[in-house]
C-alpha cells in the first residue's frame, strides 16, 4: 500500500526523470501519480521536449543537463530513460551525489560498466535498480508464485517467443533489443535466477543491415533443463508467448491474450518403469514413457499498471522495506547473457560460458522480508 505524500512519518520521496522520450514519459506519468513520490524535475537536452512532458505531469521543473539538475534540485532519486550507452556516466554521477537510481533497460551497454555501477551504489549505500517492467506484470508475478509454490514441479524447459514486424535499430541487434524482456523474466521466475551454464546464439541478417534481425538463444540450466529464446524483427505477426514445462504441469503465458494470459495444463510425459521389458526386444520400449492427460485451467489475475508497482517498489526499497525486486545484480545477469550471446555469434554459434555474477550479487544484495524475496 502506498504511503500518502503528506504522511509525517514517510513523506514523499523526491525524484527527477532524466530523458523525456517515450519511456521517460511513461516513468514521469507514474511518478507523478504515485503518492510515494514527488516528481521534482524533468531533464532532457531538448528543452522543448522536456517542457512538453512537464506540462502533462504536474509542471515539475525543467533542466537541460544532469549537472544543472543535481546542482539546482534537491532529489532523493533519479530515473534514467536515455540510450543505454549513456546510463553508466549518468548513473555514476547521480550515485556520487548520493542519489538512488532506477535505470530503464538495459542497465548499461556492457557488464563491466554495469558492474562499476553496482559497486559504486554498494559503496555509496544507495539503491540501484533496473526497470524490467515485465517483472511487475500480474501474469509474471503469478508465474513466479506458482513456480515458488511447486505447482509446476521441477522446471524441465522454457520456450519463449518474442517476434513482430519491427524497425531495425541503429545501435543494437535483435538480441539486445528484444531478448532482455525474456531474460529478465527468466531471472525473476526461476528459483535460482538466470544462471545458465552457457549460451549458444544463432542469428541471421537477411536484410543485410549489418546486424542480426532474427535470432535464437539456447541456455542450458544447471538442473538439466533448457531455456530457449526466439526473437525476430521480421515477423508479420506479433507473438509474445512463453511455455514453461514442469514435471507436474505446463504453463503457457500468452501476453497478447487479455482474456486468458495464463493457462495451466495438467498434461505431461513421464518416465515409466522399463525393467520388466528390458529382456524382451519386442516390448523393450513399452515402458519407456507414460502420458498424463488432465484438466486445463486459467488462474485469475489482478489488474494494475506494472510501472505503478515498479515505482512503488523502488520507494519501498529506498525506505528499507524490502530488496529491490529487479536490483542491479539481476540486471547484470541479463547483460552477462547478452554479452555471451554476442561472443557466440562471433564464433558461429559456439557455446560460450556466462560470466559469473553470483559472488557480486551475494555481496550487494540486501536482506528481503517481503513477497519479492527469492
């Protein structure tokens, strides 16, 4: 529950949004509506664009540089919604000034820069959090709840598809553009987070754009499971779907189906007992597998704005109520997979080990006591 801005015990936190583009506008709108926050300023090098956004979000002040913002306005936190290549410098400047930071995906444009941001925030005692918005959606929160409760059993495989007819981005390939959404969700829902043994990437550039426009990621997990991610800018149809196969049940998340986003299937294949048939060459395979065909059901989901929950969770993390659900180490794990994918592409799809972020995660994580805790 949000704390009212006029509460004498927990006054509203003061925040500035850096970047007045589409994502910055979404963040500013939710900060301005939240009783946890007081939107103090909009910062953008384009003053006209910043002023336009300010007029629709309560008329906060406008600044045209981070230096001006930090010098003139007393804020507790900043939300960075600028290109990924700029996140490192802006975040380090804000952290050095004692500000808490939430960063629009991606955390940074490399794991090294992301790691430097994490270390700086840890040493300064400030919160560093990534806005992995899908992790705050009702569907993904329910998926995490079901996996944690053991409803699906052991995870055997994950097959994720995110395809559409999209524009070729000048700064990144399809992996760095679309896959962060799926990877951040995997990190959020898997009991041990996103810690694949390796990454294998296959990409294609049929348009000769100089970057992969179609791609596939294979992520073997420690328990023998396999996660697979398909991303594509060239599909005439838009699909946002994830299938999570468990030893007990299988879950299908169809994000484009508002009537039934989640479906749980009590259908699976199980290993049978083969011992009675091993000596009989004709019936040797009869006991290899068995099938279970049960009911299909769809859990009820709450309806709320994911960004609204994100900004509220950011405030609660700052106030020490719980660990930020998508704190820096989770964002760094996503970056590590993307970098390994880039290396794999350069090596023709060879398996590439993923950089170990676990030790740093343990060092920087804060103890969590609420529902977002792993």
